[in-house]
C-alpha cells in the first residue's frame, strides 16, 4: 500500500477520578489510560477514529518513539499519510485498555489503596467496561461521535460493542476478524492458556510481584498455544514444514524442528514483557463477550440498537474466528436493514491476517473510509 | 436506443422497481445497477458478489456489498427481506439453478432474472456452422466461459412451470437491446423475467 508512516509519536496519559462500575460488579475508584493520537482533530470534531487493540495490543498503534526508532506501532502499516487510516484526513486515537500492562491501570500497576501492585485484587474487566472507559477518553478529547471505531479480533468486538452501547456516538464500525461471541473451542483454547499460567508455581495466586518473580513458564506456554491458533496450517507448512535445525534427528526433547524453535522464541519473547495477570483478564474478557446475552441470545435484537454503518471483514484461513462467525454479525445487521458491507479476504496468515499489509485488504478498508462522511 | 447504464436489461429492471423498495442484487459486479437505483429510485439496496475486484469496486461506489458464493445459498438473508431480488446475466453461471431461484423467492417478494437465450438465431447459426456461439450476450470463448448452463426461453419457462413460479412479466431483447415482440425464442438474444410465486 502506498503512503508513509506517521513518524515520531508520543504516548499520553489521562487520569480519571470518576469511579467506573464494572460488568463484574466491581468498581474501579480511579484509573489511568495511556493513549496516542495521530493526525489533527478538525474543528467540527467529526474526523476521529478509535482503533481498539486485541489481546496483546496497546496504545502504540502507529509510528515510533524518538528515543526508540525500532519500536514501531502494532498496526503501523494501515495508519499514516496516504494510508487507509489517512492521518491527513482523520484524527486517530489508540489506547491501552484497562487491565492492560502497557501503562493503563491494570494488575501490575500500584493500587493506591494498598501501595502495592493490584495483582489478584484487580477486578475482572469486560469488553463493555473498556468501551465505557474509552467513552470517557472520548469525552476528554471532546469527541462526541466517532467517525469510525475499528479493530481486529478482540478489537473488533469492542467496535461491535460500541455500536450497541453508544449507538449515537459511532457513525461507522469496522469489525475485522471478529465474532459475536466465542465458541466452545475458542473458550477451551483460552482456558488451557490460563491453566498454564494459573498452575505455574511462580504465579502465587496472582500476587507474584511481591515475590519478585513472574510466571514466565506458564505465560510462555499460553502464548505458544495462542500463537498456533493465530496462524494457518498452510502458512506453518510453508514457513516451517518439517524442517530440522540440524540435518538429522537427535532423538531428544531439545529443539529439533524449526517450528519448535519459532514457537519457543515467540513464547520467550512474549513472556519477557507481557504481564500474566493481564493475559488472564484479556482471555476472560474474550470468553465473556456476548452482547446478545442481553437479548436472550438474539443477536438480531441486539444489533437493532446499533445505528452505525458497518464494514465487516474476515479472512479465509482464519480458523480462530472463521468467516462464518463474521457472517453471523452480517446477517444480524442485514436483518435490521443496516448499511453493511462484508469482505471475505483471501489471505494465508490465519487469524493474524488482520495485521498484514495486503493490497486488497487495505484497499477495502481504504475504499470504505474514503466514502464516509465527516 | 441509448443505454445510460450500458446494459439494456438494467433499464428494464429499473423500470420495475418503485421508490423506496428494498433490492437485493445477486452478482452485483461493481454495483452500477444498485447505485443507479439508489440515486434515481431512492431504493435501499444490497449486492452480493464473489469477486474481489468487484467487491472493492462496489465499496468504492458506496454500495452495501456482501462477499459470497451464490451456489451456497443466501443464508445471511432473512425470509422476505426484499421487494426485488435481481439476478442479472448470472443464472447461466450457477450450477444450482433451482436452488438459487427458490432462494431468491424466499428472501424476496419478486425475482428479476435476465439471461442469454441460447436459441437466438445467431447462436443457432454459429452451432450449425460448427462453432460455439460468441455474441454480445454470450461474449466468451468456450474455454474461458463462466457459463455452465445453456438454455432457452422455452426451457426456462418449462422450469418455472415445474417449480410453480409465476411469470409476471417478460421482456426479450435483441443484441442491440431493442425489444423483440415476435418469435422471441428465435429472435431474442437476452430475456428478462419478473417472477413471483403463490404464498
């Protein structure tokens, strides 16, 4: 895709004193959100796009930091001057969600009531809680209604939730590689990942910070498992096949196949920086997500509350959230006569396809965004 | 006769659709027909399209378009969600002929179907000359044709009768897009039908 990176960006922090009542019944008395913005909010404040992150994402969506030129945002390839989320036209906001581990209030930040990290005391957060917190950030930025709320995977679920909970504040929702709720298989994968963390002896019931340790082994396993589900079988076959690191079998349990080496590397890398409690919270937020629960499982009734126009996209090789799951959302929108377009994009990277720089995929997003009214 | 939409069947179809109607265009291409209907008739419309390039073009045209394969049915659409379901020059490319016709009348009050007539005299002459026909309405070579069903007006009307479909209206056009009144199965290159069924 043509266009350029936004270049140097800076993270910002907002503090909210107003308590937030959570879906789980808990209350966050006060909290911080870290966020970044790209482009300029127009005088009508009508050109703002919220980009919601997925399980392991954060506020650093695009560009890089002056002192960390290699630290590129996780969705940099779609944001910038001349890119689909064109910063010459739009004002783009990305944030780290509550419960995260990249600066917003979460299990690893200090609980003012105790002076210690929240740890196991951090309340369970749901997608709707994130959306309420994001709405307060929008208030702070003076944004009454988003030109678009957008995200992939768990980020797409936030866009969907926005359209249901704040129908007057979302003019377009771009929901990519998402689902209206998790399947039993999705939840099963998440639970194995959680079990890996919860049974790690270094977990200490979630209060590992005070033991000066981290459940690195559990988190590493969780990520390795998750990573397999984000890729496609074909892609793994093409990338690794049965390639061995050495030419002969060693008949042992050390790394032999290239795919083992790759997964262990990914697991180690992730376990090195991510917080295990955040991983637990994010996977639970995924499992609980089911807006149709408010309507006894009738997604058509739920989507009747939305007023936005929708772009829904899925990927042919995504077996975590298959095209059929996106089509459930499409069908519920069509049944309500909503404006919706749906693209089923042929990309080979499984669930992770939504992060890829593909001309057709980005072309679809670009074409959709060019037509929206500011 | 000039054809502002580039396709004479589009103008006939447009003439059947009233302001405010809900229209589903199956195989909508780049959305030209829907865009025209939205702009001139104020309809609300959705297209279905399988091809990536057309999906992109339809989104560029500001059309609601759903990527999908007609052979797999129209599951994402509710019963009687549309006033008109259009299948323009596409029926001959679909294997599940009866299936798609039934689906059209499940999701819509009326089906509008246009297709090339294989019994058009020029097509017959081509076959008599030992060649598969290539014409304005059958523009492909035999080896690159998306068409998998070759049928005539009479064949189609027999199928409608067998399926219990009611032909409300029929127009037949020659290669230039002019209306053909007589000997339609012989002189017509393209047929446009308006179908419904008893409910």
